[in-house]
C-alpha cells in the first residue's frame, strides 16, 4: 500500500550558522508546500542539528526548496497525519536528544527559539516533553479570542519518549514516560493560502473528523485511548468535551451553540472582521458540515451496512480503515 524513498541526504551541518545547533531533530510533514516551506525551514535552520521533511510526493517545488535548506527529504504515501508522523518516528533512525514536530505553515517566534535553546539542554531527566503555545494568524489577523489562544500542544519531546495518538483527525503526541512542562513563548500557525484553499482543506478535515466520531458509535476500528493518560490537561479536557458532552448534543444545533459560545461568551467578536470569518467558518460551518456528513453516514450504514460504508470511505475519500489508526 505504501511506498517510501529517500530523496536527499543533506545534513544541516552543511548550512552556515551563526549559532550552534542543539541536539534536536525537526520533523516537517509536507504536500505541495512551496508557499511555506522556505519560511518554515529558515526559521529552525540554526536551531536544529537535523531537519527531516517527510513529503507525500509533492508535485510542486517543495522538495527542491527543502534541499536548498539542507533538509533530508523522505517521500512516502500518505494516509493521515498520525500514521505519517509515527512512521517517521519508527523508521528514520533519530539519534538527537530531542524531537520537534512543526507543520510547514508554522514557525517559532524568536523568543521561543531562545527559550528552547537556553532551557531544553538543562531540563531534568524527569521532563520528557515540552508543551508549546500556538498563536493562529488568519488572513493577517492574530485570533486572540474565542478560546483559540493559547492552544497548547506537546510538540517537543525526548527521542523515544513520545508516540502519536492514532486518529484520523486532531491527533496529539503522547508521552510514553516522564512529565511535561509548558514554555512561555509562542509558535505561530500562519497559513498564506487563500480562502478557497482553506475551505477545501477543512472540507477534507471534516470527513476525517466524521470518521472518528462515527467510529465511536459503530466501532469501525479500535480507539486509541492514550489521551486518557496524557499530561496535556487542556487537550484532555477538550477531548472529553467533544466525545462526552458535545457529541451528545443534537446534530446541527451543536454547531450553532459552539459558535455562540466562542463568538459571544468567549469574546470572539473582539477579533474583528477577520475574526468573525474565522470563528464562523471554523466554529459553525465546520461543525454543521461534520454533522451533515455524520447524518449521511448514518443513512448509508442503515441501508447498506458497515462493510459497505468502509468500502465507500476507501473508494470515495481514500480513507482505508485497514491502514489508518493502528
């Protein structure tokens, strides 16, 4: 099913640096990211001793640009983010003390790079992971309200101390030992694509979220329960709300309620015009679309059965439940 190949083996040490790198490997998953990849790699180039781009056979200049920044490029067929990242952790012979996962449309603020450089080498052995705070920039606007900032993710961990939660959507990295700390500074999610690209991407995401939610009802594949022991209390609480509270609300109504609490109760209206677009699309449109797809899945399964639904996911959406979450 999957194929993988090494395209470029170009160590970061070949790239000039004004500061010495720490014992850190950066992993970036890509597909057609020529708009963002130079910004991403330039941002971490002098921080990490090794950068690996795991590419899903891009058809643009992503891999060529990555090579120019001294990154190692590995290409592999894509099922989902969780599967791709876990494959990288299991396969790529990572030897640095620490691993940082970052997306191609993300970058670290300078103060966070300084914090990582100064604090990570001195962390006690009992600390195996570092939670980082995400700042979202949408159409040039920092989205500060509506419960969006700060979102906290385990993005930095000791080599061998983390695994990826196996889900079709919204996966988290989980510690397999030790405890985590949270750094003060931010990393930034700043996608430069237009709104058409954004909505097309989130349409694909809603299908994957539908699969994870329908799975809770029908047992399509084993559920990864690693989040139950996670040290990231924010992620654990959000997952609890989604699976135990939000999921039980009526279809379609819950998207409206979620938008109302984000935009009104959590002051999302303070983010201005761009904030309205973001909160409405991500908080209302997104969930109504998920619910429409759940509703459609219920009808399909009622008429055709679970086996036919799995085949439909594979043929219509490229989601092979025999390949996805392990």
